[in-house]
C-alpha cells in the first residue's frame, strides 16, 4: 500500500493526464457529479456517486459499428474500428466496479464484442472506496463491499491523504509510473476507515435486504407471481432506470442514412420501451407488465441462472433515486420476498 | 423498388440553352431505381409524349419524372400521357428546370447542377409515391353571380340561357351597375340605357334567374360543385312581393333632402326611393338613415299612400342559405375619390367634376335633365378642360393613385369631348393627356374624329394646378410638344379619375378563398390561358373585378365566364382532388387538434374497436377525413402531434425525401 | 473570412397557389436569384411541419424560407394564418435556443409577385451568407 | 390530510361510488411514494399514503384507467386538475368514469433539495410546524420546509382546482403574480451566443430516457413520432446535438398550447435538465402574442394554435434579444 498526501492528489492527476486521458467525477452545471475529462483546474467531486454510471466508458450510449457506401448497385462496407487510446477512470465506486464484471460476462464471452473489448483493454479503473454511503445503497445485498472496491487500483480516503493499492498488473504499472508521488504505508488507516464505513452500512435501511425469493432456478415461480401486475401498474415505460443502471447492457442496432452513406450504429435500448425487440410479428411483450417483469426477471433470475448465480444488479441505488414514479428493484425484491413461500 | 423513367425536356433552347440536358439525363440515370433516362426536344409535344409512353411500355416503368417546365404548366399533360399506359397519374412527378432553373440562371454549370438536384428530389419523391384514386362529388346545378352590373347580368343571362338556375346578389336596390349611370357609350355613341335596360328586364323576367337585390353575401362554405352561401337580404322596409313600383310613395315622402347617389350626389332624392325609372326590380326602398318614421316613429306617409300595402317598417334583415355549384365574382369598380387631388381643386371648386359626374350632367335623366350646366351656377360652360390619367399610371410610391392604366378614360374622354362639341359647338374643349390609348375596334378612328372632325384641342401635357379664379377656373398646364406653360381659363374641368375595384371585393375574395393582386383585382388562374377563372376551383371572374375593361370587353368576358360556369354545372359529378388528408387510425389519439384547423369541416370522429394486446379489445376515438370535402391544404397534418394525419401526394416522408435530396 | 465566396444552401417551401406561381413568374420574367435556392412545392404553407425545417438544417441547409399567400389570400382560407402562428412560435423558440433567427424566414408572395420572389430570395441568400455556415443546428454525420 | 383522504376513499369505496382509488402507496423511504391503484379497503389501509413528497401528477394514468370498468377515485392537486381538464378537452379521459377529489396544496417537497444540503442516509422525515426533522444515520437535522419546496412549486401558477367532484381542504386562487417566466425572461435577455451556450450545456446532458415524454400528460400519443419507424423522424438515442435539439424542440412544439405547465418533465429528468423552460417559452410567447391562455383552465377554450386572428404578428418580427 502506498500513500498519497492530500496535497499531491492533483499532481497525481496531472502525471496521469500527461500521458493519457483521465476521467473523474466532477460537479456539473446543476451540481451533480458526472465523469469529465480532467485538465488543469478541474476539481474532483466529493459526492457519493455520479448520476450516470461508469459503464459509459466501456459501453457508450451510442457508437458507430460500421459504414456503408452505395453507388449504383454496389455496396462498400467500411470497417470503422480502430484501437482506442489508453485512458484512466478515477473515482469509480465499488458498485460500478462490480458492474464491469457483469458487463464482461456478457461482452467478453464468446462471441466477444470487439468494441467493448477494445475499450476495456485500454481503460484503467481506479476505484474509490465509499466514505459516506447513502440510504439508497444496497451493494452489500450482492456481496459487494463498498469499503473494499475492486478495480486496477483501489483508493481509500484516510485522515491526511489517500491510500492506494494496486490490484492488477495495469494498476501496478500506473503506480510505478507515478511512484515518486507516493510514500509507503501500512493498512491500519485503511482498516479503520473500512470498519467505520461497514458500521455505517449496517445501519442503512436496506442493510437487511436479501435475495430471498429470487435467484437462479426460480424462473417459473417468479415469472408467474401475481404481484407483477400491481408492481408494474404505474410504470411509465421510460428508460430512466435502464439508462442510469451500470449493468443494463441491451442495445439496438440502427442505420442512419447520412445522405452520402449509411452509418450503422448501436445505442442503448431499454426493455421498458414499447418497441423493445419489436419484430415483424409485433412486440413479444405487448404490455408494460411483461416489459417490467422482463427487466427484473433478467437481473434477478435469468442472469444468475446463466452466470453461476451472479445477480445482474450491483445495488448502486441509482434507479431508486431516479425513477420518476419511485418504483424500483428494491420494492420488487421485497414484494417478491414477502409472499414468496406462500 | 420503383422502376423510374426520367425524361429531360429541352423546351427548344428554353432549357437546353442553359442546362446541359445530356449531362442531367446521364447523372439522373445513375440514381437508384432509375431504369431509363433520356432527353428530348419538347416532352410536351405529341412525339415527346409518345416517347414517354413507349419507354413506360418497354421498360415497365412504375414511376415517371419529367424535368421540364413548371408543373403548373404540364403536370396534367404528363399525368394523362402516363395514365394512358396504365400508370397511375400520381406516379408522375415534375422537376421544374425551366422557370426555376434555366430561365433564372445564366451559368451553364450552375444551372446543370441545380437541374440534377431538382431531378433527384423528384426521383426521391416518386420512390415514395402511391397510386391515388380520385373520388367524385355531386354538383349543385345552380350558379351564384355576385354583382348585378352589366358583367353579372350578362353572365347570368348566358348561364340561364343554357338552362341552369342563376342567382344574382346585388348590394344596391337595383341591378344595372355603373353602366346604368352612363349617358352614351363609345365608340358608337348609342345610349347606355337603351342597350342595358332590355338586358335588365330580361334578367328580371327570366325564370331561371333569381335576383337578390339589396342583398350581400355573408359567408361562403364548401367547394366547387357544393358551395353553401349565406346571403343577407337587407331590410328594404318594403315588401318586394307587394310593391308595384308605382312610385307614389317616392313622390309623397316628406324627406326630400337625401343626396341622390345615382346622380353622384348632384341632386336629391326622397327617403323612400326607386333609384331610377328602369330599375330592376322596380321596387321602392326606404333609406333607413333618413326615414323619419324609422328614426323617430313619426310620419308613416308612405304607408298611408301605398295602395298595395307594401310598406313594412318592422322588416328585418334576413339571412338565407342557398346552395351553388359555381360562383361568379362580378363585383365591378368605382372611380377613385378625387378629393385627394388638391392640385385639381376637386374638393374646393364646384366646377371641377369627375367624368362619371359629367355623364350624369349630360344625361336626360340626370340632375340637369341633359343640359350641360355647370354645378356652381347652372350656367352653360364655354370652355371645358379635360384632365386625363387622374390617379392612373402612377408610380408605385404614389399613395393616392394606381400604378395601372384604367384603360377606359381615353375613350370616354374622347366621347365626352365629342358630345360637347356636337351639342354646343360654341364650347372650346381641351384635353390634357400623357398618351392617348386607343387599341380596340373603331377606337382610334373615334379619337381621330374627335380631333379632326370636332376640333377638340388635344394637348400632350400635364395639368399642374386648377384654382378658382372668380367665376372661372384657372388651369395651369404644360404643353410638352410646344415646350411651353399654358394658362387656360375654363368654366368646367373634368377629371378622368382612375377606376379601382369595389371596396367590398376584398372581403368577398376572402370568403371565396380567391386570391387578389396588390390592387385588389381578382387574380386569374392563368393570365393568358385561364383569364376568367380564379385559381380556386369553382370561382369565376366576370368584368372589371379582374382588371380594367370597357363594356364590350366586359360583356365578352362575362359570356366567357358563363361558358366556364356552364362547363361545371353541365357535369353531374366532379372528380375530386385525390391529394387529400388521411388519418392513420392506429396512430390517432382522437384529440381533435386537426379538426380545429380544418377550414372545410372535413374531419369527423367516431369510436372504433381495436385489437388490444393479449386478445383484449380497445375502443378509441379516431378521426376520419371526408375525401370529398377535404381540399388538401395539409393544415391538419401539422396540428397532429402523433403524425397520424398525413397528406396523400405530399406526405411527410415524401417532403422529407425531397428535403434530403436537395440538401445532400 | 471570404464571406462573398460562401454560398449558403437554401430550402424554400412554396405554396402551390401563390409563391410557387410567383417563383414561376420570376422565371418567366427572367428575374434571377442564386441557384442555391431550391424550391419544394407544398399545397399550402400550412403543410410545412417544423420537422421539415429542422430536417433541412440537419441535412445541410443553411437557411429555410417558407413562402405562402398573403394573409387573407390563402387558397384554403386560413392555412397561412396557421403558418403564421406556428412559425412565429417556432422561430422564437429557435432564437431562444440561440439559433440564428435570420436563418429562418416566412414571406408572403402572391402569384403575381415574381419580382418580390426574386428580390426576397436574393436578400435571404445574402442574409444567410453573412451568417455563414449553419453550425448550431448541424448534424455532423450528414456533412461530407 | 392523509387521514381525511383515506377516510373519504374508504367511504366512497364502501358506498360503491367508486371501485378503485388512484393515489400513492408507501415507499422504502419517507420520500419515494409510488402512484398506485387501490382496489380494496384493506389495500388502502395497508399502503395508502399522502405527504409532502407525493408530487406525481396522477392525471395521465386516467387515460387508461377511465376506460376500465366502473368509476375510479383520483386525488388531484390544483396543478393536476389543469392536466386532467386538458385531457378531457382532448377526449382522452372519460369524465363519467372518474370521481375527482381535489386536494389542497401549498407546494410539494423535493428530496433532491434535502440531499443537496448534504443530507444522506435518510431514515425518516418528521413533518411539523413548517419544518422537517430529517433523521439520518449520520444524525438528525431540522430544516425549514420552505427550503425543501420543489422548484416548480416556487413558481406555482394556481392553487385553484379547475375541476373536481369534491374538495378536501381549501380551494385556492390563480396566483396572479407568479414568477414562472422569470428564468425565461432572463434567458431572453441574454445574447444568442449566451443562450446557445446555456442550452447546449443543458441539453447535452440528455440521455433520451424519455422520462420527460412518458410522464407528460400532453405527450400521450398512441405512438410518439420519435418511436414510429414510419414517421421518418424516429430516433432512439441522443446521438448528437442535433438530435437532442430536434427531440426537445419538436416535443415542446407538439405540446404547445396543450402543456399546462405542470412541471413533471423537469421533476423527473434524471439529468436535471430544466425542460419546463422550453414549454414556458411557448406559453409566454402565446400569452404575449395571442392573449393570455392557460391550457386546461377551460376545456372549451380554443387553443392558440387552433385559431388565428387576421392581425397576428409576423414570424420574422424579433422576439428575443
């Protein structure tokens, strides 16, 4: 473990930014944290988390896949892929860091998504342990430790500075490159900080949220639960929960006619949308009930079913604060848990 | 995918002179979906059309793009040619590369590029065109003529002659119009009343013609073949069906001080009056502004003397609704108000009169019983000066006058000069003119007679000022040919005032949705080829409301107009424009936004059953468009937030495809 | 910047009954205007959906003009009155978003006003040329 | 308030006037109530809640609910009644199937404002005497209720219920001197470059989640043009600045004259874009150009874009600076 003094944080940023793009949470026009590229004068946000998740770095909302040019009856396919530049994300919380594992389970298994892989390979993730969790936090439900996030490097706030721990080769490399800024330290301060945070987490209203009633192998039981009707009743069918979610990974592929060619791009899609996976025969989930159920079945049943019991949720709590009508995964889980064994 | 044929017209050198037609044909030939592309000298010619038809057959075309003159010229021609080969006429699009390209751009490269882009836009549109079928709507076999002057009378008589019903709506108490006020007519010098009144009587007696005199059009709804018109029959306070026109009331009425508009206010009439002896309908009218009984409730003499019991002081305006298949605007004209012309002293000097006032002064039924006496002292004038072009042919910036030539003034002034010289040879007559315009049969001969035979002094020059000089008028003028200033002491000065469309024409045009030019003359559908039709289907133009005309021209236009009206009324059904709005019921919210902007009331709503998700049934309120009533403006398409309402032939996607092609 | 060299792309939506005929009239009278003006014929100015205007800007137009019958002269009685309200609001909104208000225009041009058509187009082109390329409502994907 | 509402709802359910109740159900926290339909007395007693954080406008749900069997009871705040009326004007709600109880409102609270004060780990909020005692795992804090009033409520246009079958609490008046156009005016006074920069900054955050659209009572199309692949303008993502502008301009235009200014769009925007400023611009312009008009105030009134006068102003006349 290495220690960075309070004063040297921005020297560390400058050292990284000199070589590659550095992104970190910054307060925006409306005072909310959002990832922005660091340059001299840009200040790190002290908010718990960003409005949008960190998945954007590896799975952006829109990206071009390829282009076509047409002339007469001839079509040229243009591969627009190119290796992306190295970049560093600083300040990723434990929940978002865990979301990358979930996305990896989708995009890095066969067939590998080359667009995602490209970004993943060139990105270094520096996580930042939570100091002041909120009532909407429930990462613990999914075995995530807010006080010990993963990532290539983990950073803890301690009284008089920051403690860094490299977790991967990428992380080691980065720290080695900036070694002169650091001094050696032990894990005492970190342990103290971790104990404090874990103690707070235990007091949070969602601390006792469990995955009772959901999980791998429960497709039939959960799918047929009558509560879906009332749970989905007031859902507006917007994509807010999906788009702020760090683990939602569905996309749509569309063509855009630029007037001088076609751009084939993909963009985030939401299973809450009425045209999600619409086919020539129509919409396989004709009402909001089915669409709503799909989202939670996927996260709480189908995903664990296909991924060794790993849930498709990291408990970041974004959907809890952002849903226009305050319906969310926690309410769903609690409802399903309640009547589950009846 | 369409199979599109592209045909580029040279229009002789009209297009080919500035646009490289071969290059356009070549470039458009490479567009997706184009299977045939060629150019030809005159696509609209018989052989050009044959070429197109042959290509349609041989290349199995499903769509056609013609790059030629304006679609307003030949769209119909090419649609018809295409339909002869079995292609729906609405699969033809025109790229206007003449009016919009070759005629305005001089640089060949630039013009050719633009022609190619307009061609591409037309191709992009054709790709999205759908075959459209025109509907049919029935025709009400009755015409409405607005205005009962000679134009309206002639049009009505001709329509009636063909066996159709006609209504004439005239705002004054009698038909006859301005012609009834004229004394003699040029170039024959026959008496206006003698030739007009038989026609008035014919109109009054014709079974097919119904005259609504003292009435005004209040609202017009509907469309060609099916107009619904509200007519306000103003209260005459005299029962038209009872009044015999004996005139006793008009003699006994104690209120005698009403300016007589028929005589241009130069004498008075009674509060109850018949405008003139030959009025049709010959029915008395009470002028409510002057009638003691109506104003104070004291009098009632007319009622007492009326043997027929026709007087009805309690009469109210009545609004009636009538249906018509076609409407004729024959709203006529008025002389402009000469008061604005201070320099000619019209407002201040009583002996400065307008030509129409002179007509009355010379008419046997006029205020002087036909003897030419000047208004100030009833003396016989010995020197008369005519001033031409008062308010005509003015510059655009002149707010008092009109930019156009009033056309009739040169001839009626020659007539006046000639008549004065003939009746009163001791009178000197001077005419100041800018140009003397005499195109027309026997017109120039007539003018020359005035100069040569009658010794009228024609002086090319402008009158600068007319001032009262004792009992006489001092006329300051310039003689442009002699290059000198003149002073003439005249006894009477006559102003040939410009004519302008009647003030009511503007509101009538709005009701008829007929367009007008900046001078408030009705616009014709085509200045040369469709001079008696308005661009609005079913609206026709007769007489001076379309532009200045003399009587023979008015009458011939009136008859031409009647022929066009008969053309409509003779049909049992009219083919509707298939480019109408259509509502996609699957998208319609039933919110009524579209209905609010539809000028024709073509949109209605009904609750319909739809298949909902999971075998449910939903009932939704949805809009539907009556294609016979919709005229295809498209207002509803923009009012509709969901995009349910679209316009056939000009759909959202078609227009956006054109935008894309143009901006590319 | 050589402003005079720059030729803006202009889309002119013209009502079939007045302004399109006015454009024809300009042609008949050989009253020129820049070739960058391309006319799209619509039955009435009220057919012009704000989406078409934004679409034109997206696809590379630098200016959009809508020409219709003079108020009171609409072939369909009231179409241009609705155009007037809709475009007043739309233009005000574009301006509110900081998009140059001079890039959009509504003109009333009758069938008889070929000269006005030509004059209007010349003026509008000059105005838009002075503003330069449309940057604020552009879609970079559509640029070559 | 909650007790009175619950009591009335139970009575109306019991006497058969209605068979359903549309209200709010309890959340996980003191501030996250979800709109819900209650079908039984038990359900009402179990879950029904009403407090300062029940901000959602329930009128849009009635498009669907009023087509169901029997009558539904709905609780509407003054601003919600305008939306309700507007939907009546657009024939979207079957009035005879709805029993409206107007509830008095002196402004709703916005939990975001509490969170912006640094309050986190909220476990309870006690409301009394115009103050909130916010209980958190980090300690308690008392804040003035007015400091937590939702932004939209600070410029409330009306405390009057324009439609109701009965009222709970007082009916208020139209707020004559509401300051709702202040920010619009401020923007109008800026230079075009400043305005452009402002809106780029705001709209560039858009993630096209459609929350604004889907919550909007005016955006109740069977299918939105932006979702309809046949419309020619469908778009799924805010791919670039053009599409952000296109979506928000056209959405504002489509609801112009129909938007009642309920403020839901800005309330729900996860990116905190002040979308209501677009709608308010249209409202302000329409008021200034065509006379005062409040959508929803009178369901029989002619909307500004559904009518005209011969002397309307010309589009080329400038409006802003």
